[in-house]
C-alpha cells in the first residue's frame, strides 16, 4: 500500500544547477548528439539571457546532471502543500563500463500538519562491481483506504484525480493518518556479466495511526478490522527484516532507458527479533524490458513492465500491503488514485510506446496501457478481478545530460476513474 502521499498536483518547473559530471556512455550521449538536443534548463537559461539557438556547450567536459522541481498543490486530505523534488546522477568509474548512478530526493509540508522527506539511491561502483539500492523515508502523512482486493467498486468512483489523489472527498474511502520511518538498503555484487546477487535490510515503523472514521465500536474501517483480525496493534507497529536478492541489469541508462533488460527477485523475511509483530515471508519480482525501434531515432521505444509481490507465509500489517503505487518510485497504476487497489498479493503489468515529437528532442510522447490485480486471502483470489488502465502522456526533456524529463500523463481506469499524473523521470 502506498504510504507517502505525493502532493505536487500543480507544478511550476524551474531548474537549479548543481555540480556534477556526466561522461557519455554511448554514442547517444556523445557531445555531437547532445549538442543537437534542447532541454528545459537550456530553454530557461536562454530566455533569461536573451540567447537563441542550439547549445554549443555540449562539447565541454563538465555539465550539471542535477535538476529540481518546486511544487504546490491541494487535496482535501492534505490541505495546501508546497514541496520540492530533485534528481541527479554521476558515473562512479569508467564511463564505458560503469552504469550511470541516480539519486532522488523530495520533501513537502502541508497546511494540515503533514510533512514528508525521502531520499533514494541506485548507485553503481566502478565497472558495475557493486550496485547499492535503497533509501530513507520519514514523515507524517495520510493514506486513502479503499479496502483489500480488486473488483471492489466504491461510492464516488469516477471523480477526477490530480496526481494520484482525488479532488473530492469520497464517502467510501477512509483516511488513515500516521507517522512513519522507513529505511532499506540492498547491496548487490556482480557475479557474471549483468548478473548480481546480494542481501540487505529493511526497517519500517508506523506510529500514531489514526483511523479518522473509526468513531465507535460499530463503525469499523478496513484498517481497524484487518488489524484486529490479524492481531496487530491499531496504534502502531513495525515490519522489519532481511532481504536476499538476485538481479539482472543490461539497461543503457536508469533514468531513460533506450534498450536493455532489468529483472529483480527479492526475498523478504520479516523477523520478530528485528522488531516485527509477526514473522512474514514475501517474494517481490520485477521485470522491465526495452526495445529501441529505430537506429536513427532511438527514442522510439517499446517498453514492458511487470511487478509482482506475493505473500508466501505469515501476515502483513495493513499499511504494508502492496498495491497501487507500491513500487520503489511510487508510479504503479496510472489511471487510478493512489492506494486504490491493494492486497496480500498484488500483480501489475504495463506496456508503453515512447516516441519523439520535436526534432530537438525537447518534447516527446507516450501511449500506455496497464492491468493490476490483488487478492485478500479470503474471498478474492489473485487474477480473479483484473483492473485495466490506459492513457497518453507528454514528456519534456528536463536535463539532457542525465536524460531526466518531466512527465505529464492523462490516464483512465475502471469504474469511471480518470486523472492527470505528474512525475519526474520516466514511470519505469
């Protein structure tokens, strides 16, 4: 279940430079190719400096690979909010044999007393010998609870959403306010070409859980009823454990992949001796495949994404149930509000066609379709109900040296669900 509410619903973009060096990893990032491209940073800089034409600095040795988006938004559950999202990267080794590393961070505060900060890393050492993936998240936020499993229509479905959150209150959706602290880090070591194995730890703590509509013994929210049945404290709990992983990665770039394959299998074991309420065993699987359809314009891409999380043994706390928005970048499920579907096991799949629009690569577009399904371990089985989604999107090249871009998508789903979804960097 998605637990950190993204609040930038109306975004005014600007670029803040920071020192960073990016060396070309292949001919698509060569100085000659980059010189013919235009990004938002260059457009804004030329506007304020009164310059026109192509960037002639691409042949230089150093360029900023860091970009920042300020944000502001409103939602009935969070109030007015302001925040900032940043992304950047670096090559920690030989650029011909080392994958571009990425670091992302974002933070926000709202008028309803909510606040959040998170920082995530995906780092490759020289010659890709080690890959470190993880991050830290801390804050006080709200989750919108629609219940467990797919195939569940709720009153108010069909209202418009802006960046994963509905613009109207929904009488069948229960807000859950809580504080959280989450930390995870996985360390992979290369064992063969493109193949890594490793292990890690994860610590998730939830406190001050407040079911706003749990006003009496006869008014049970989904969260309260689930916690009581499965013997979890209703005010707070921990879910901490060990991670064991195997990964395959042949992508040419993390932020905006033109070609390659990424596959990851993670075995998670929540352990009471690490603070978990119950012993739990999960397996998370992920597959991303990219085909570049043109040698002349490699931005013509067919991309496929599969994400699945399966409960093998034990019981998960309610706020840990996987669902819409549960991936590492919180982008699963365009077409639905965040947390719309979740379950004890959850599977998601998406296909996307990406294509350039402008000759200078400043603008590009996407067409996507996806499906998701979830079980509840009672009367709803995995794949019993399939929830489809589809949409179109516009991309603005934000920083050509790190291949970062601003994503604006319009998505539609089942039960009349629809909305606009914003983000920094490709969805997958």
